[in-house]
């Protein structure tokens, strides 16, 4: 009888130990998954308007402009500027054919500016961009340019 008690106790432990291990592993994994869901809520990204382009628009880069600035009484100043124009995709080819008109418009605007007009305050460059857009569109006879990006600018 003593042997039967020992063998039945041994069989119980052989069954109980794996069940306890399986239960512990299952609880650990389940707890980890639950904690990850509760603590790591998905982050909602705010969409910020960066002034980019819309899906129906295209960026057309222009060649560098090197222009004399208007004389403000001191030595002669020059501006070297690279710009890119944002136009609708339909008008991009039309704009590329008429780059001379665009270049003329930009040069005429820049030649009237003094160094102080461009570097005076924080609104000077945005005002210059607006003036370029308006002049190009006016000389073109229709609204073709939506935005102007100044990609490089040096005044010397």
C-alpha cells in the first residue's frame, strides 16, 4: 500500500507541474499583451499644413537668377536666387515652353528691389513671393502660378 500511495502522489505531481507551468506562461503572455494594448495607445498624428503641393500640382524649378538690385546710394548689390514654381499639372508643360516670360517677370521685380526691401523684416520674403506670383500671373494673362518657393538666395 505504501508503494501505491507513492506512485499516485508521483503521478499527481507529474500532471500538476506542467499544468502550473502552462498556466504561468499563458498568464504572462496574456498580461503582456493586455498591458501593451492599454499602455501603448496608438498615437494619432496631427496633419500639419506645411505649404506643400496638392495632388494635381507640380513643382517646376527655374534656372538661377543673378540680378542687379536697385541702387540705394551705397555700392552696387546683386542677388542670386533660385526659385521653383508650383503650377497645376496641366499647365506645367505650358509654363516650361514660356520660361522667357517667367524669367523676365522675375528679373523685373527683383531689379526694382533694394537690399533693405528684401531683408528688412520677417514679412519681406513672403511679400516678395506674393509679388512674384502676381507679376508672373499678370504678365502671363492668366493664373498659372500658385506658389513660389525660394530654394536659395544670396545678396552680395
